[in-house]
C-alpha cells in the first residue's frame, strides 16, 4: 500500500468576505476542509497550465527546436534566448526582443 506523507506548513491567506463565503460553500458542498479546497484549486490550475503548454514538452517539438537551432544562420543565440527568458520573468521582454530583432535586421542587409 502506498502511503503519502503530508507535511503541514502554516499559510496565511487573505480573502474578501465574498471569497470566504465561496470557500466555505465549496468546502461544505465537497465535504472537505477549506485548505483542501485551496489545494485542489492550486493543483487544477497547475494541471491546466501544463496541459496548455504540453505541446512544447513533446519529443518532436524539442527535436524540431534543436534542429532549427543547429541550422546555419539561426538568428537567436542561446545567450539571447536566456536574456529574453530573464526579461520575461521580470515582466516585459518586448524591449529585449525588439533590440535583438533590430540587431539582426541591421546585419542582414
């Protein structure tokens, strides 16, 4: 029999009055605790996001990306991709992307 170890960590969540009411209603209708409702919601959100992006994790997509990057003249270097990813994590990567596009546009002519 598989046994799951649950480590409980205190968590403070601030909700509006309406949020408290909805959480209580959901917990009562499902017959579970309020914390279980929150955990189920988090897991469902994570599952949906993974499903939306799952195409990017397929072996075929990774192979296609690797093939494209190996081609002569592939326009974006791995360092530039890291720079774009870092900018995206902090908010808006559009200025970084525009600068990289302009660099290649300037050198293509």
